[in-house]
């Protein structure tokens, strides 16, 4: 007789609990190179107000429109608002998972273009700094969820706090969103320095509300400074131009890729999604691990 999905989930949860109790790597063999897990992209910014959440949302939609299965995680745990940007109003959020009142699958919202949204905990300051016990409970359920998607898009918090670094350092790709303001450029460089020190393999930069010709001096200076002082390349993926329809989409609570996909910003985000999708691949090496396992392993040692 075949095991039911509930039985399989119980076995998986038991294995994870055993690992936690032993507080050491498991000796259980991996399930094999064909195991599916999502590619994770953490959308970060050194400074607030640069449009990070809007880019995360519309990027997730664009990938879904390209026939990818996408889950958008609102990891801005103190100020989550992705559901509002989609015209949704989910009552249950991550705080209820952390308290044990709800399972993760019970709070998932169905968003535009078929994306799944894990809502944050807007206004709940106690989630601004997750305790180990709360994080462990969340990770246990994320482990099962991750295998259902092609992409986890993480709308990360702002700055370089411990929790922001924790999510970013566990992702496959980090996208740093910056504007051309001097303070934003300085904070972007500071974040790049942190992630370079953490030896992240794929950190890329996007300039928002800027034309490429307008941004070229800032890009050249950032690249030069990174080479000189960090001994690394600052990889700039491109620019998303200023677009009044982006702000209008916030007021209308309808994402830009749904209301105006052919607008200048919409086309730029679609191109960004194509670039990311072109390098999409399943991680099959035994030396690599899914996002949740990396998050779990590093929970006491974020960069």
C-alpha cells in the first residue's frame, strides 16, 4: 500500500526534528540528484524607498507569465505589505505560523498570474528579530513547500541587519536594488561589501527609476570602487526607468505587469525576468542544497 501524503509529510517532519535535536548534520543520504527544489532570488536594498517590493512582486509575476511556478515570500517581517499591493487582504500571516496557530499552507494567498504569496506580518514588531524556535518552525514547513516551485522570490528587508543578511546569504541569487541618490549608492556599496565578505557567488545590482545613460557615471564609479577596494566585480543587470504607471499601480492595488505590461518599467522588468530565467537550472550536485536547508544550517551563523 502506498503511503499517503500526510504520512510522507509526517516522516519528513520527524527527520527534520531529529536533525534539530542532534544539532549536527544528518547522516541520512540525500534523496538523489532528481529532487526538485526552487531557485531562490533575494531582492534586497541598502536603503528603503527604492522600489524593492514593487520589483519583487512584478518580477515574480513576469516569471509566472513565462510558465514558471513562483512563490513570493514577504521576508520583510516587520513591514510586510505584498498582499496589499496585489489587492489582497490576507488576515493570516507569518506571525500565526510562528505562534503555531496556522500551518504555512493555510496562509498562502493566490496572487496575480497564479503566483503564491506568503504574507508578512505588517506592524508586528516582535517579528523584526526572529528567535531560533520561531525560525525553526517556519523552516520545517518551508522544507515541504519549496519542492512545489521553480522559484522562491524573497522580498527581503532593508539594510544589512542580521535577519536581512540571513535570508540573502541563503539564497542562490541576490538582487540589490538601488537608486541614483548618493545615500542609496553608499548603502548599496555597503551591502555589496557585506555580501562579498560572505563570499556569495551571485550578487547583482539593479538601478530603479533611472535610464541607462543617466546611470552610467554611477555604474562606472561603483564598478571602479568595487575593483579597487573589494577586489570584485560589481555586476549590474540593468536599469528600470522612471514610470508614473508604477506608482499608479500602487494606488490601484494592481501590479504593473498586470495593468500595464508594455509600459517602460514593465518591459524592463520583463527583460530582467528573461535574463534570470535564461540561467535557471535545477541544482543537482550533491554539494549543493535547497534554500531551506541552507537557511536551517546557517540559522546561528548569518554573515
